């Protein structure tokens, strides 16, 4: 049986009205949502096999690559998660020895998060695994297509971050 094309992938053959354009934009949006969900599931499944938590990895990536010592509140803002959720993540990362809490000498209410050497190694190991996953997934694209995809997803990520900040 021949494979059917997704409605979101069919090309538009008519001149198109405003309604057609709106439908097309809606189809593109839902295609993006489907893609994002597929990427998320792929990451969850493959990372679970490697005994890696996606949320812990995202938190550590943000802590290491932000280049600054940060607080749990700032981490919650960057991850678009509740403070309660990030507190649980931070507790787990601290138990694993990947981060240390540093309390301000001026104000004990202020907690700073510092990445330990074990935390840096954890991120490096995850980057190595991510490289393997990326090569496995993206080998269906030419180098030019990969560059385009990186540029477009970066642009969309910035846009979505802006929208989320306005909602929050």
C-alpha cells in the first residue's frame, strides 16, 4: 500500500484564499508540534536507556553553559518550570554530587548553585552521547540542510522563549 502524505506536507495547488493561508499556517504549527513531541519522545526513550534524566541534563546544561553562578529561581525562569519543580531537580543533582549549594554570607536566604567537577564531567558525557544521537538522527539531512535546521530551530526557540516570558 502506498504511503499517504500528511496533510501538513501536501503542497498547495490552488491560488489560495486567506482561509487557505490560515489553514496552511495551522497545519505548519501542528506539524511543528508533532515534530517537537517526536523529538521529546526520542530523547526520553534513548536517554532512559542511558539512565539519563532529560530535565537533569537540561538543568546541568544551563548551569554549565550560562557561565555564571546562578540561583534556583533564575534556573526555574530559564527552564520555564516552577520553583518547586526546580527545587526537586536541584536536590537530586546535589545528591548526585553534580552541584553544590552556596549560601550567601550577606543574606542566608540567597542560595547560589555551583557546578562541581563531577557535574562538568556529567555534562561532557551527555554532550558525547548527544553527538552520537544527533549523528544518528540527522544523517538523513545534508550538511546544508542541517545548518538550515539549526538556524531555523534557533530562531523559533528564541521566539517561543519570548512568548513564554510574556505569558509568565
